[in-house]
């Protein structure tokens, strides 16, 4: 049997995954260009290839050439060249390096074209054709084989928890029968932000939440989603779902990670074709509930160091709608020292590090270029501290603060809340 070219493999995936959906979406495009002005990669660099609709042009062309009469005629008359393996390799760079799946472009498209979803489908075909960037693939393989893309295997996870328990004076209940809440962390938090694990444990304990961690479902990061593989995305999400079902929890609380929240909260039930038997909420929402109900009390005015602003994460705020809880908390902590960036909330600019982009070394230059928009926003707001609810964003901010030599303090909301907890006497 003849070996399939990468183009054929990618095409077969587009067809299998989407049927005619791709074609109907792309035919609606009026070439108005509004999506370009919504994309941080295009706006920061001016590179026309970073226009969102162009990032799926390959899919449109390949689909048209293979399945439509007009596509075959265009090809026969020489108006359009056939899609080649080399084209696919080039588009792999556009779709993996220069898209964070932030959804800002989909939001502005007057024709309602779901560009971020289409780019996800483009990644699906590229993944099937073996064109995923090597470092993203290495992290994905590690997550499949060891349970963690950043190396938090069973032993490392245990060691780190023990160390955090000792140094931060907290306790992590493990696989506790009868718990109401399963708390799941991102690998970035486990390996790079241990203070976040301690902060969230302190907040849940102070609020009287009956919670547990689980060895099996400890990590909620999902490199299957970044890669574009629904199958591997489900396999990874199933580890948390199995643990939550076994423990019989009412809620799974996702810690400070945006794409992990998207995978579990919005995509898992759809991919599985069944409702999850528990609620999935983000820690931002839990903090908001605990503060609003008075179950935790915060020291008003605890933040005294200049001005603080809030960075809206694409998946937690734009997609998840958790806009107000962090702002309410920051108003308590900082009063009128809390200032907004412009634009904000659903119109906020992405930081440029999501969608797996920060894991791809060859994308460093464009990722950092995209961040210059945040620099302008934060400088215009006059803030020197920036808080957020996503550790992937936090990693991007820290990398760029270092790269651009910025004198900013970068922190997580949970961290600020834990530091301002008022202990009930
Ligand atoms: S989803 Fe975000 S990063 Fe991707 S093309 Fe659209 S605006 Fe750009
Ligand atoms: S905003 Fe929508 S209609 Fe306009 S160019 Fe982009 S995809 Fe096409």
C-alpha cells in the first residue's frame, strides 16, 4: 500500500473531524479584515500571514481542491497551485507558533466565523500529519507517559507536596473519601509556582471547604488540546474525570490555569458526548463565592505597593465569564490603587503565551513581540503590579518582564488573597 503524503493525512483529518463545517464557515468570509486587527500576533508584528483567516487559508484551499468542482477547475486552469507538503510545513508554523486560541478574532468577526475553532481543526490535521512542533510533541509524550508534561511524575509530585507542606505549613489531603471538592493543579504550578499550591490550600481551608487532591487526577494541564488531538485530549482529561467519579465529589475546582479549565469545563463533556456528573469551576469563582459569602475575610487595603491591574485570561475571563470576582477582590485589597487596562474584560488582549505557544522555543520571538501590546497597556494604566488567574499567563509575563527588563511585580490572584487572609480569632 502506498504511503500517504502529509497533505493527504492532514486532509483526511479535516474531512473526518469536520465534514462540510469548515467549508460553510470559510465561504461566509467577506474579507473585511476585522479579524486581523483583533489578533495580537498581527497587530504587534504587522505580518499579514498572522491574519487569523489566513491561518486557515490552507485548510480552505485544500478542502476546495479536493472536494469542490470550483477547486478542481481553478487547479486545472492553473489559478491555484495544489497544496503541497511544503505548504503544510509552513502553515504548521503559523498555526502552532502564532495562535494562542484566544478567541478574540472569532468574537469580532461580523460573519460569526469561529476562527479559533477552525485553527484548532487546522492543528488537528497538522498533528495527524506529524507536523506538530517537536518540543510541543515532547511535552505531550511526557504527559501521556509520565502523567505530566513538566516532569511531575508520581515520585516528584509526592516530593514536592511534602516540601510545600513543610515550608508553607499547609496540608494536602490526598484521595480523601467523602470530600466535596477535588482540586486539580496545572503542571506549571506544581513545578514552577509551589507558592500557588500553598496559597490555594490556605484559602480552601480558611473557607471551610471539604477538599482533596487525587494522585490519579492530580494534573489538569492538557497538551492534547494544544496539539489538536481530540483523542489525546480526552485521554488526559479522563484521568481527572475518573478520579472525580471514584471520589464522588460534587465539584472539581481547577486551579490557576486557563487552557486546562477550557479542556475540562467546556470541551470534555462535548468530546465525550455525555454530561459530567460533577460541576467544574475555576478557583477564581470559588474565591469570589468565599469572599462574597463572608466565609473568608480579607484585610482591606493589604496591597500598598503602587498600583495594581488585572490581566484577563482568555479562557477564564473571555470564555468563562469570571470577570467580576477578581475585580471585587482587588478593590478590597487595593481600593483605588486598582486600575484597569484598556481594553479589558471580554475585549482584553491575550498575553501571547497560551495555546502551547510558550512551550515552543522557535516561537519565542513572535511570542515576545505579541507581549509588547501588554507592555503598552500596563504602562498606560500606570500599574507596576499585575495580577492574574492563569499560571500560563504568569509564566509568559515573568519571561517577558525578564526579557524586556521591566520593573513590574507579577503575581497570581490566589497568592494575593492568601497573603491577605484575616484569621478568625
Ligand atoms: S485565536 Fe487569538 S491568537 Fe489565534 S488567530 Fe485568533 S486572535 Fe490570533
Ligand atoms: S473578520 Fe470574519 S469576515 Fe472578516 S476577514 Fe476575518 S474571517 Fe473574514
